[in-house]
C-alpha cells in the first residue's frame, strides 16, 4: 500500500517515513500532486508556525489538493492544526477548514509548551479502532504551545488533560483524521494507533 507523505517543507518527514516502513508500507514523500494522487492514503505532517505552513501549502497548490481529498488523510501535530478553520499563532490565519475550531495558545497553565507524556482519554471510537482491544497504557508524547478550541464535539475522538485544560488529541471527520501528538514518536501506543489507522484503510495491514 502506498502512503503519500505531503512534503511542503515543514514536516518531520524522516520519522514518518521510517515509521511507515516499519509497518511494511511504501511511503511516497513528495510535493508532486500527481504522485500523491497515486497513493492509497495521505499523511500531512508538520513542525513550525501555522502562517508559514499555510503560505507554503498555498504556494504549491497543496491547500486545494488537501481540501478536495476523498481518500483517507491524517494530519499530525501542526498538520492536524492546519485542518482547522483558523489559528492565532503569530497572527490570525485562515486554515484549511476541514474541522470546526480555532487554534489558540494555552492560557492559565504553569508551563508552556505542553511537553511530555500524557494519557489519552477516549470520547468516541472511530471505525478504524476497536477500544476493547486497545492497550491499557495509552500515553503519547506531546510538544505544542497551541491547541484546538471551539471544536465540534462529535468530531472529538480522544483528549488529554493538561493542568485542567481538555486538549483534543485525536479528531475525525469523514475521511480526515488528526493527531495532535506524533504517533511515530509516541512509543508502543503511538505506533499502535498509526498501525490501526493504516489497517482500517482496507481492513488489512499494508
């Protein structure tokens, strides 16, 4: 199975590529829309600032490509945040608008960024995940100063509690999924989640 990793110059591409290889998938790291169109599913990674990322997506036409997607797509970290309507990071910037919500900086917490291992609590179960057979240890690794607010509750899959703030960790809407953490860097449970998402593409592993 070919998994397209969207390269717009701001993603942690190597770690995602290596994780896909460990799961016996064929990663296609590219900004070429024709090559990405040939893939079975897509990953939108991201590290950096929201306005810079949106600018690069617009310059390459990848913003329109993503919004028109009908194949499964998962956004990771900044890649997840880009799927929301807007962000306050640096300056108010319009996002891709796949998910309802506003990306805002943490307020009223003792430490920013939210960095370290945190337990995911599940609000719903997507079709690619069987909660009954999930590992008991559901910790993943977060590193972020901004998080999704004002989201649609029916799109929330899992969240983490950070000093009393409910931080969306996984969201889903139709064929789009977002993970605020890096599953490929979140130990056994992070890789488990990525593997289950991949298996859910066709009901089988890569």
